[in-house]
């Protein structure tokens, strides 16, 4: 998603597209980490209370 946002917004002459790409990068990383953690716990059969 970050690469797509960079390519789509990079034609901005002010250079401010980087400020828009940064939240996309951080949001994608956070979402990936969250989903990976949830999948790992479900795949192992762990319950949240067992942590």
C-alpha cells in the first residue's frame, strides 16, 4: 500500500506527499502486526486469558 500511495501521490510538486505516505506506512505496519498476532494466537489455540 505504501508503494502504491508513493507512486500515486509522488507527482505533487510541493513534496508534501511524503507527509501523507508516512501515515499509510505506519498504519500498514500496525495493521499487519495486529493481524499477524491474532492469527498466531488463533492458530495455536491460545486464549487471550492464558497470556
